[in-house]
C-alpha cells in the first residue's frame, strides 16, 4: 500500500520535487530513520523474553500492516526508484504522462504483491 502512495506521488510530480530538493529529501530520509529508531526502541523497551520455548506475543495484523505502510512511505529510496525508473518507459507522444506513470507504477505494485504473496 505504501508503494501506491509513491506511485501517486510520482504521477503528480511530487517524487520529482522530493528528488530535486536536497532539504525535502533529507527530511524524508531522517523521518524514515527516526521512525525505524522509534520501532527499535519500542522493541527493546518491551518486556519480552527471548526464550524460544515461550508462546510468542500476538500482534494485531492491522498494526503490522500499518507499520509496513509507514516504513515504505518514509523510504526515500522508493521515491528515487519511481522518479528514475518509471520515466524511462513513458512516451509523452502517447498521451497523458501522469496516467502512464500511474499505470506503470500500479503494474509494478501488483507484480510485487503477486510475488510476495505466492506460496513457496
């Protein structure tokens, strides 16, 4: 789902803005790092035993899902990927550039979902 946020941002040109502004890129990078540090500190502060014989603590899937979305959205490398990769396959003479980027990004995200959810 976080990838779809980056796809939408690339389609409207926000990824290009992020990549052209060193300050905006740094803010996104440090927000992402701060969130990962926050998650790490929360994990260290939790009173958990590292004994593998104990029953594992259950975490709501919605919480894990939400954390994954936030980490993906705050990952500036994902924005950089969409900014540098997708435009190579866009042809302005073939119509609306934003729709082409939206289509290609959605296709990329769907392939990622299919690949990640395939049974192994």
